C-alpha cells in the first residue's frame, strides 16, 4: 500500500483501514517510530482517544526512552501537519482534537495554541477562561513572535469582542511584548470604539482604549481625541472618578481654546451628573469664560475631532442657569462654528428644489439615538402611531442606538422604512437623500454628535427640531416646535430657528403603561398620615438652588418627608441633600433615597406614594411631569424663561391645573406648603387631573398628530412658494 493511499484513508475518514495498515507496519517493523505516531493519529481521528494515548506512549517507554525531546518534536510535527490538513479539508472538529493533543505534548507551542483557540471560536466552544487554561500570555512572552503576528491579531480580533475583565488583564500581561507593533494598537483602538459606540459596553471600551494611550506613533491630535473618547466612555459607564482623572489629563494637555473649553465642560458635566453640585461652582466660571473665549476668538479650529465635537460643551448650560438670552447667544454662536467645521469635513448634499415633482405624500423623516425605552422614544412613539399614512410617508433613522421592544413595536413596525447606522455620517446622508425626505425632524438636539453633524449638513430641504432638551441652534435647522406656553412670547428674539407654535401643546401622549406598586410607606418607616413629597429628577437637574426651596417647604410642613428618586452617585447625593438640609435647619433623616425600580411601569405605579411632587429648576421634568399628571398627583413647578424651565408649566396649563404653578421662588415655597398642608386641595387637584384625561389635548395624541401634520404641510407650502 502506497503513502498516497494511506493519506487518502486519513483524508476521506477511512480510519479503520489506516489503523489496520499501521498495526501491520508495526508488526513488521516495531523499531520505526513514525508508525506509532500515525497509528495513534488514526486511533484519535477514529474516536479511540485512549488507544491513541497508549500507542504514542510506547516509543517513549519501550523504544527510545532516552530521546524524549526528539521523540516529542517528531510526534508534534506529524500531528501539526495533519491538523493543518484537516483544517484545509474543512474538518474543524478533527483538527481541534489533534491540536488539543499537541497542547498536551507541547504546551509552549504558540502557533498551535493560537490555531487551537481560533478553532474553538469557529466551533462556538470558546470561553475566556481558556486564556488562562493554555497560559497564552505566558507563552507569548516566552515565544518568538516572528511570523505569527498576523495569526495572533486574527485571534485578538475575536477576543476583543468579549466584554470580560479577564481580557483586560490578559492585555496588560502582553502589552509590553507588542509595544512596537502598530497593528496591535490600531486593532485595540478600532475595537474599543466598536465595543463602546455600537455594543454600548462603555466601561469595557474605555478600559481597552486606555491601553492605546501609550501608542508610540500617535500624533498629539490622536492622543487628545482618545482622551476625549475615554472621558466619554467612562462618563457613560457612570465611572465618574475615572472620568474626572481623564478630564484632568485632557486639561493638562490642552493647547487650544477649544480644547480648554471641552476640558472645562468635562469637569462641570461630570460633577452635575454625578450629583456633586456642592463643588461645581468653581468649575462653572471657567466653563463660561471658555465659552466666551471660543466664541470671540478669531482662532480657526484645525483639528478634525474638535470640529466634530464642538456641540458637546453646550449640554451643561441649561442645567446651570435660566438665562435664555445668554444661553442662546452661546448656542447660536458655537453651533455656527460647528456647522462651518463639519461642512469642511463632510460633503454637503446639493440642495434641490423638489416641489414641482412632489408626489401626493410628504416624506417625513425622524432621526435620533433614543427611539427606544427612553423619554424621547416613549413620547414620540404616539405621534408615529397616529400619523396619517395616506398622506404621509414616515421614515426613521436610528443613530448609534440599541434597539428594544419600543423600537420594534412603535417605530420599526409602524413606518415605511427604518435605517439603523453607526458613526458613519455619509451613510445617513446617502440614505436620507435616496429616500428624498421632505422634512427631517431632529429628536436629539445637543445630545448626540452624529445627529448634530447630519443636521448641520442639511440633507433635507426642511429641517425641524422637536422634543429634545432645546433646539440646537444649528443654522441648518429651519423650525423649532413649541406651543403657546413652553416658550415666552418674546423668545423669537434670541432663537435663530423659526419658532413654530402648535395650537395647544408641543407633545401629547395617549397615556403610560402602569404596573402594580412595590413601594409602601411602611417599607420606608413613614406614617400613613405623614405628608410625602417626591423629587424624581436625575442628579443633573438637582440644582442646589431648588433644593434649598424644597428644604424650606419641608421645614414648614410638620411630619413631612422628601423622597429622592433618580440616578446619580449615592454618596454625592446624600452629601448634597444633607448639607443643604442641615444649613436650612431640616433633619436629614426626613430625606429618603429610593432604590431604582426594575421597570418603567413599576416606577410610575410607585409615584402614588407621593402626596406632592416637587419639580426641579432651572431644568424642569418633562416625561416625569407627564407621568406625575397621568397618575393624578399634584405637582409644584417653578416657571422660568428657557424652554427647559417651562415644560411642566406647559403641561399643567394644558390639563387645566393652575394650582402649583409658581412664577417666583416665593410662590414655589408657598405652593409646596399649601399643597402639603391642605389635603382637600390635593384631592381637588387630583380630581381635575382625572377629569382632564377625557378632555385635555395633552392626552390626545391623535389630535396632536393632526396638529403636527398641519404644521408640516404649511412648512412645505412656505418652502414650495420660495422655490
């Protein structure tokens, strides 16, 4: 029998024939070592693992026990060749079985371990613990990598998709070995952004990205961009201490006005989202001075990453002060620079006048990163649900967002087309142009850089801002949706966008899903006759100014408590409320932090524990106010001048409740005390709210959709008349 015939037996899987052949060869020539290697291999491939092990052992024990190293090398060489052959003929299970045996004989064989782990991935058998089992980091440090770099990077590409702390430890062990390997660092950077931006594992993305800061070939601009992203990922992972450390490094390396502005914003925004309002004042002055410096400077922004991020430092303004004239000056000035910068990077669509070929239906596109179980998604879904599909075609563009039940049922299932993308701006522009969108509605405002860039490039002839934290001020935005209440009458004086006031309300819903409450007064040690106030805003809305007013209310109403719900650093929250309560003469024991609830529906049910909800200022609640009114609970709100300070006012006016609307700090305290002390007043307000469910435009999303559609038609008529 020829060697080719034996090879054919192994290739075709006729292992019994191969076994018979090599048993005969050994009988004829028991001194030939390779016969034992091939016989054991045939046994292994035939599933007889014990026979294979016993056969391979014979030369080590009986024939040449003094030549252990050479025997081992010979066996491994034959097994490796066969493993490679099995891979080439698409027999991964057989190849894996062989490579696992090689790992027993040669645990330091780097190429084998790499190929073995790749096979594990291919067969969905990989687990991160295998890195320790095969001591891959140790083997890499001891081995000569020459010729195996690509194989390792192929494995690393797969490893980096696994969000696990063991992987970070593994990278730390091997990082010095790859210190001069450019491909290694570039792969880490690429994967870090994918893990954070597309898969939303922000902490994992940050930890990987941090490994790339020592990349020796990077430019100063590349390092600063990485620091910026690193701050963002730690921040979004609620790792505020790490975010602050990165902000400090970024600040120390800032050498342009724009970088100094971003650094100051990092400190302010990280502090207020953490809830560390007590120390924020020292950052605010520097932040505002930096804003003024950038706006007034003739310095041209050269760095690409800065041009794309220029809108980010505007987030904090509306939480810090109710000063729309100054705020909008900052916004309008900075977004003008932002639009100029983005248009120097990306190709702007060519504006085409389309009215003469306009089909019957207007094409409306909605774009945002929160069309899911998020305040924006929960509110905007009702408009999508009630759109007149005979006269409007509806498109949705999902920007870098996770998708959930709300995304599927209320958006993707109810529109003509959904496009979901990552951070490639040009892909969105291409889709929007291809879809020939007539009116593009921005739901993100300042809250996502990619959406802001897209709006600045103006891919649609008419662009509208609706429902975000405020209109972004980007020159490419034509209209801002408002109502008679949410902006003062003179607001157009400081808005660049045309304010389009709907007749009743700028948003309406058909209600909210509500579950069974899980929170009881007895669980909190609160008397049933006590007055319970509730603050349900997140940490960045807990401005110390409004907390002082809430403490004055608490102090004046005997046997009253303030419950706090909403995310933020627990220690910072306790320190904030305890410090202010003590300074106002209120026992901090009357302030209780509530745990997070498992679902939004339970959260809404638990609102019923409150007698009165105390709103925040200068940034009111929006969705939380709607939930409060839907649950028929009185609310006290401080009305301001900016959009964010008038949400609750608009909603309360639309449900016909004036009790609790305060136009000054003094009125806020007065209403809080009055509603706390007067149970009958609370009942009258609750009765009004119950009746309003049948009559208020706030709870009539179908009519609201008609109002929005009328606005869209009029916007199009104005555009068409000017074409």
